[in-house]
């Protein structure tokens, strides 16, 4: 699987998970998957461009993302 296809599959997977359960989480570290690590910014941007909120935290070298469906409250 080429890198772009691999990254696109991850974006699709995380968005589908967030759509189904209103929330998805993803953790990544530089030693786990070099393709995901190198392109994590592009993955997050693609998810945000689809209309999801993405928050991020870092602990002990692991970057944790939480993807949620946007909701509008009045």
C-alpha cells in the first residue's frame, strides 16, 4: 500500500469511527509508524476539513488526538 493510500485510509477510518460514536481517539509516537508520524499534520488537517473538531495532547512522547463531531448549541 502506498503512503498516500495508507494515510487516506487512516483519515477515513477515524472519521467513520467519530461519525458512528461521536468521538474517536488516535495515539501516535515517532517510533510506532514513521509514515503516520511524518504526516500527522496532514491527517489532522484532512479530518478538520471534513468538519470534525480535533484536540491534541502530548505525554511521554505520545501524541493523543481526540476527534469529535461538531455540534451547534444555541
